[in-house]
C-alpha cells in the first residue's frame, strides 16, 4: 500500500505540478484548494502526510495546522509557502509541523523531506506500539477489587512527578509496578535505572550512585557515570532500600534533600533531575522503631505510598495470572498454550502462595515443561500446592544405604536430595539449580528422569 499525501494549496498550478511529480514517485495523491476542504478530506481519508500552504483564503495554513494537530496528531504536516519568515517557521514548528519549505519549491528537497517525515511517523507508531507492549508486559493482571484499586492508584500517581514508596512482600511485583509507573508517566522516553540497594557495599555507594572521576581513588582507572546521572530526566528505582545500611541511607538522604550531587573526585555539581521511586519488602515504620531506618528518609520518599497486596489476598486473580503465564510460555516455546482443568485451577487458587506471584509463575513454567499434555488436571499438580498429595516430599520406601546396587542407591539419594532442595527453595527451579551448581535445563532433565514431574 502506497503512502497517501494530501496537497493543500490555492494555486492550481502548484496542485497540478506536485500531484504529477509525487504520483510518479509512487505516492497516492489527494488535493484540496483551501483549509476547509482539506479538513473534510482528512476526516474522510486520513492521509499519511499533508503538504500545506500557509497563505490561503478562508482558513489559512496555521489554523488548518492547529486543527490537524488537535484531531489527527499522527498525520505529518510539511508547511510550504512563498512568503516565509523565521517567525512563521518557528510558529508552525511549535504547532506540530514536521518541516517548513519555501517556494519556489525544490523537488529534491520536497521528496527528501516527505520521506523523512514518513519515516518519522513510522518510528512514532513503532514506539507507540512498543510502549503499549511494555506497559502490557509490566501491567498488574487481575480483576479482584484489591487489584482494581491498585491499578487506579498507579494510574493516578504515574502522570505526576511525586516520589513514590512501594511496599510489599517478596515476589509481589514491586519492580514491575515501578516500571509501569515510569511507562505511564511523561518520562517514558527517558531512562529507567534500577538499583539494588541491598547489594551495594558501603564503600562503593558513592561511586555506584554518583559516579567518580578517573584516578579519584585507588582502582578508579576510568571515569564512571553514576546511576543518578544515568537516569537523567527519567526514573531511578531504589529497590530494597530497607536493606541499605544507615551510613548509606545518610548519603542518599543528603542528595535527595539537596537535589544535587558530585562525582567522587569532582568539584562539578550535578542536579538530580530524575523521579525517585523506592521499594522495600520490610515494614519501614517498624524498622524506624527498631533504629534500622532513618525516619527523615522515610518521609522524604513516602510522598505517595503504594502497598502491593500479597497473592493470598487476591486469590480470585490466580486463574487470570495462570492464563497469562501459560500464554507467555507458549510464545517462548512456540507450542500450543496449555490449560488447567477447573479443579486444578481451584486447587491453586486455594493455595497460600508464600512466594507470591513469582512462585506462581515458577510453578506454571514448571508445569508447562514437565507435564506432557495440553490439559493439566488435579493429579498433575505437585505438593505442596496439591492438598490431596502428601505434604512435602515423599521419602523413598527404602533408604539408600539399604540398597546393594550402587547405581540404584545413587538414584534414590539423588531423588530425595532434589525433592528436599526444591522444597527449601519453594519449587523455584532456577534458584534450586543455582544452589545445586547445575543449569536449570539439567535440573529439568533430572526431574523427568527421576519421575519428579
């Protein structure tokens, strides 16, 4: 399908000559002699681009541009005029025009400008699509009253510049909510920088967050840009801030209070332009009472508090989450999406989920890989999620040391060992494999070979 262009000019010779040239270039051409006629065609045909003359009887080009930008912002507009001034060009650009071309028209310049504008439109549409997919990926899934209230709170908070403190248990999706807030905010085109506060040693906090100059301390062989500087005008996410030492809390508080910082070894002062979102799995008010968290930092961060509910408090969302996770895994494996029977779905909805959404996602991935059928029933659900199954792992009937055959004894021990490790790690395959010193794919094979699926 060829791009469509609407040429708007009150000079018939311009309409005729441009129509012929651009048609030869492969564009679909429409014409209008004035702004009123142009707006009617735009409403009916929605062209990809408009070549718009400024000086026309009736509705002039500037007024027509205002209407186009207000009602059809994705349509690219190139202004053409024989009476161009710097002021007119600046005004047209501020009103949304892609570019400004003076008469007499250079055909080469017109074609280059048209192609640039159309490429820009494609990039805008792609970015809009990618933003939509990113928001969908990070969105909170579920229709329970508590989840709907959380979504509403996010929608209200996101467009503001207010700092936000997200609290909730491990695995509830605090980082996902922070990313959603960022992508719903006016800062969506700016960086999102996440910082695991618990993982930064005291001696490295200033270098990691604020950067350093070359040779500013032993080991600083190159200049380093810190997280706050990388965030720019975007969002900096201070995750697990409740695990940060009091010493590091003081350094963070000073920068947040003053909204400025210096790289280690530099005299240059840089301003904090990023929005700050913090998160913690701890009750920070109790941490303040225990002397583990600074009260002034808490109130500095807690402008808008968002508490993420545990999955056990929104059990009606479990079937929706399962559906979403099976859909995600089917896209990665290019296989048919698996489903749960109503009985199996009810079984999982009644589970307490101490590991929250993360634990549920891990289980769905495990079921998708280990259960070799498209419809998963109650018997396929392992303990501890299946209340009809044995609590914990079922020990072998015979202990390894009572078996004469070494190969069989190894198999019994390995099965017992893996079952225990899975329980310790809440059936998280990746974590269990890491602690066992093997790859997740290797662990999956062992589960299948040992009939643990």
